[in-house]
C-alpha cells in the first residue's frame, strides 16, 4: 500500500506500458489542462501519456489516494483485511477514513467543476474514480456496482456527470 505521496512508488513496467497506451488514446483529443495528484505514479503517468504535448499541469492534493496511515507500505492483503473488519467511517490507524477521503474527493471534483477549461485530463487513483462512477450512476454504495477500475483507463465525465458524482458522494457520506 502507498497512501503517502512523500514515499516514492514509481510505475512498474506494466504501468509504463499502460500510460503509453493512454497517450495513444488521448493523442487526438485537445486537452486544455492536466490535473494530477502529488503521487509520483500519477506524475509519471502524465509524463508518459502527454509526451511531446504542451499541456498546462496542476497538482490537486484533494484527489490524492487514501491516507492509510500506519498501513502505508503493508501488503495489499493486510490493508484489505483491516478494511474488512472496520466500517467506512473508521479512520485507518494514523490516517483517514474512507468516508473522509470520499468527502475530500467530492471537494476536489467541485474544484474541477469550477475551472474554466473545457477539456481537463485528471490523472488520479482507482478509489476516487470508482467513487465518482458509482455515485454518478446513482448507486447507494461507493464501492459498487463498479469495483474493478483499470489503471490508465480513461473514464469520461461531462459537467453534469461529474456534478452527479459530487452530489452522490456527498449524499452517501452524509448518511453515515
């Protein structure tokens, strides 16, 4: 697990291939701004996907991965075991809760909606994308029905869809 942006966690070779493929998919799309998180792996993805393109960039910490606190650096299986035994509103030891992270993502998405650019590429992590997809579709569960989000896979939102995502995330986390 890597939930601390100050801890280096570079892309794997597979991740680099995925980022190159993302660049192929975006090659003919005009991009006015690229937003990424503070994590090394999102910046590397941006560098590879936008290689040779002059696109302004902006770091958005509100879209950072979940702060898992003391679970940073543990195997994913250990993280999942902890998560299975605790509620979404319980903070990871020394970190934040999944609900707190979801509310942070909603604030980050609101910031995106307030931006003037027409086409914004956002390179973030699996959890905020999953939450946005599920909330935009009206699910009452941020973890479903979409649960398997591919790395460096584009998911498209217009303003209305991202607005539904924000409203859904806020609705779901408010009820806890």
